[in-house]
């Protein structure tokens, strides 16, 4: 069942006008290795670390390489290799500035091992292994500095299990199981320190994608059910807004979705918000400094195997998406990172059909528009 499109018209009825704001995009530097299904992390010194993924070669092999982007020069340089080749892994920047890389899929199997990147030495070092091998899981930095890893898939079966990484010991310990087995889900740290996990694929055949959501309480290690989404979706993207609500946009429900929803942690209910101008899966959501959200790229599951170059901007005050400027390159399963300058760095991905990985990165900067109340330019 598809959601009814519900763009917010209240502001228009009040006489407010909206600017045709856009993003200007330009290429910046080129990765040494074209890749998709990688991760990107902003480091404390403003550089961006890119790790792993699938590289462009005849066999689409998994890589252990990593690269650093320097915004001051707009250039990429190689850094130390990971101890393990991996894709569909997670990478979490810890409180001390190191980056925890965990799990994923290696050349042959799902991984349990984890490692730490140390920016000062540009070296990856092994740390404790997870209790369960997993890929396409979620990883969330908790306020106390631990990392919650939840769900994912292992040996072709979605997982209920969750575990915690303690940076002070380098060890993983099991915590409460989720209510629902799920992979390709999204996780968002809420303002109260709890973690919302939503959507994804569950077990079974046919259409096992999920409407359900649940909340993890770090104080108790217990998961509790919360309101269901209106639309079942997997390969989910979700992001925390400034007002404490959570936006989920696009993903798949068999086909790529343009429909979007908002979660209110006070009422624990989801509501429909405006739809994106394009259906998107394999896209990114990035929160901007002015409170808006930009969606970049992705692909149509039906109608076209080509990745999108289009972008959409979401205004939380109005619930409306507007088309942003087109990127220089269509891409999906890429990364998007907000830089200290307010620019958005988009890296890698696939040009279409999970083929043709992209080496060139690009930077987007929001262009000021007149008549947009309550929002400031980057």
C-alpha cells in the first residue's frame, strides 16, 4: 500500500513563500580506487576517512584499502590498510577520535572481527571481535561512549541479537535481543539517549520488509516496541532533526519509495510528511547546519537501473521537499558527509545497477534563496 502524498500547504495558506533553493555541485579530487558500499567518517581535524567497499575491477572485489580527504587541498591520499577486506560494514567515530570498524562481508563470509583506526598514526589495529558475525547491521555511538551494534544478517538469516563495544576494554558484550529480527534497518540516537531502530528486512519469504520500530534503553539493556510506520521499508535511511523528531525518507518496499514519514518520540507515533521529488533507494541523507536535510542520489528499483544525479532538500518547518541542484555524477550506495565548512562531501558509489563504481568525489554548497523564513544559508 502506498502512502497518500501530503505536502504541507499550511504555510502557503498563511502567505509564506518558499525559495527555489538549490545546491551547487563541483568535482573535488579523485579516489585512488573507485568504490561503493564503503564508509566515510569525519575526523577531529576535519579530514574524512573512507574505508573498504567494493572496488571497480572485473570481479568487483572487496578491498581493505582506506583513503583520506583533505578539505583544505581538495585532495585524497592513501592511508594505512585495514586488517580485513570488508564491505557493508559499519564505521563509528569514538569519543577519543579513533574510528571503530566492525563486521561486514569479506571476500568469502560474514565477519565478526573489528578494528580501530588511529588518526595520529594512520594505522588500523585489531580490537575485540563481536560475539556474532554480522553484516548490514546498525552501529550507534551512545552518550556514555559505548557503541551499540544491532541486527544485520549472518549465514543468510536476519539477526535479533545486539551487542555493546566498550572502548575502555576493547571488548564486546551481548545486550538484550531486539523484538524483531532485522537487517538493512536504520538506527538513530534520540535526544534522550535511547536508540530508535526501524524497518528493514525480517525473516521469511515473499515480502518480509518491516513496518515495525523499537527502542533500546542503554540504562536497562531492554528493547520496547514503539509505533509502526505507515509504510514497510528496507534499505532504510533515517536522520534526527533538530526538534527531536526522526525523518525516514525513501528506501524500498519492493520498489523504490518517494514517501517519507516523521517519528515523534513524545507520542511514539509516525506521521506522513511530504514526499521526495524522486523515489530513492541506496541514497544518503545528510543534516545541514540550517536544520534542513539533503537527500542525494540513489536509484529506481523499477523503470531504470541508472543511478540518480538529482538531490532533494527537506524543510522540517514546512514538511516540504524541493528539488536541489543535480550532482555532477549519478551515484548510489555512496556516502555523504557534512564538512565543518557546511559543504557536503559525496564520495564513491555506483553509476547504475550496482556496477560502474565511481572514483570522483564532489562537493555541494547550499545557495541562499529569498523568502525562506526561519532558515539561514550555509
